[in-house]
């Protein structure tokens, strides 16, 4: 019982630490581990990738708009706005991350 | 002897079917990687009633299945998560902890293993920002799985599933 409470407490602390990141200013897109582009989050942009995933930036956040992968975890991750948030499309090996400089 | 073969075959197919079933459940928006952990049930069962090599081979079979259906990266994640999970569960078993603790450890270590594999594969340590969500879901579903296991072990033993 004690161990379980400890585990949940650690999870709670980590959650607070990660959720209070500052608003991101840039985002990076990596395909197969190599950085493909690095753009400002404030600029509206639509990035169709060769592998089939489409990444859209609407000026405030960035997200996977659509993908041809079977599980769609990337699309379901939703909109990323804070620094440190990320989304990934495993089958297409695309990694999207919000950074700030 | 035939009983052993049948039991092994049943456990293998259960493992794979359960991993398909749990993938069929909706992926929650904004929470990638949260899964029911049902595919851990045959692994835990074989740890408790058979031996460690069988549990390990169940994990390998699960990873192979992931490779066939979902591709290379899914296979690596499954391998990393599954092997870490099975190892830690076996270690905990030796210390005679409660079944809930074993199940929770299995779930959390599975997720941690997968995150570690992703961070190594793509050299991005920032994936660990997902860990709080995964720790909580691992704990919740770990307890659920423990309950399920507790309920089903007596019936399986009656059918003759033990050694």
C-alpha cells in the first residue's frame, strides 16, 4: 500500500513539473531520427511529409492533422503548445517536438 | 507432455489475441501509449504457475507479432517493454510480494521500457515527459489485471493448467 501511494505521489510530482512548461516558440520535425525542419510556432504552416503524415501549425499550436498509419496515435495526441510536448508517428518514424530556441 | 504443449500453445495464442483486443480499444486523445495491459495476463500467469523461460518466450512471440503486423519500431518497443517487464516481475516474485504489486510493476516497467526504446531510437530524451500519465495508467491497470488474474487462476488450475 505504501509503495503504491509513493508511486502515485512521484507520478503527481512529475506531472506538475512537466505540465508547467512555458509556451513553446519553435517546433522541430524529425523523420527517421534526422531533423527535417524547424519552424516558428507563430507562423501558420502546413507540412505534408513524404511518408504520409501531415503536420499543421495554426499559429498557436502544432499537431498531426492526418496520417496514413494504421493506429493514428499521432493524430489522437492532439495539439501541442507547451515547450517539451511531443507527438510521434511510430509507423512512419516521424517525431514532432515543441521547443523554445 | 501433450498437456504441456497444449498449454503452451494456448498461452501463446491468448497473449497474441489479447494484444490485438487491447489495441482495438480507443486510443485516448492526448494520451498515447495508455493501454489495458491485458496481454500481460498470460505472461503473469506463466510466471506464477509455470516458469520464467515460458514467460520470456511469450514476450518474444508478442514482439514478433508486433513486427509482423505493425512494423519494426513497434517490435522494438514491444521487446524493450516486454523484456524489462518480465524481468522485473520475476525478480519481484522471488520476494513474495502481493500480486497487485507484481502486476503494477509489470505495467509500469513495460511503459518505461517502451519510452526508453523510443528515446534511444530517435535520440530524444524528452519522451519521458509522458511518464506521469503512464505511471498512473500503469498503476490503475496493473491493479485491474491483478484482480483479473486472481479471479481466473483458480478456474484455470481446475482445468489442469498447472505444472
